[in-house]
C-alpha cells in the first residue's frame, strides 16, 4: 500500500476529505519526527512503540579482506509491535 492509497482509506474510514486526511497524516509524521530528533519514544496504544536506540561503536571484520574496521556509534529507529498484532501476523491474518 502506498501513501495515496493509505490516505484515501483513512479519509474513507474517518469521513474526512482526502486533503484533510493528507494534512492529518503529514502532521502526525512531522510530530513523530520531532520526537525522534529529541530521542523520545513514541508509544501508540494498540499498535506499538517507536524508539530511538543508540548503537555502540564496534569492530567489524571485512569478510573479503580480513581487515578490521571501527564502526562508529549511531542512532537507530526501532519499532516493537503490540503483542496482539504480532500474534495475528504470526497466525497469518486477522482473527
């Protein structure tokens, strides 16, 4: 599903105009982006948790040359789904 399809579905379910649904979607994404920039966790009830985690620096060995390289620390965005969603996906669909 692409963005246009998602926004159209959102508009249909909420009774909004497509343009209003698009603005709402953009606002939500913008707010979430601001939270991630500050390192905050975004927890959505009945959906899951988005969290910025710090990956420590580590030593990596190139498999082709055998050369050791230092990989610098970085921030990574992670998502942990709600257990209900996780179970539904494991079972192959809706219950």
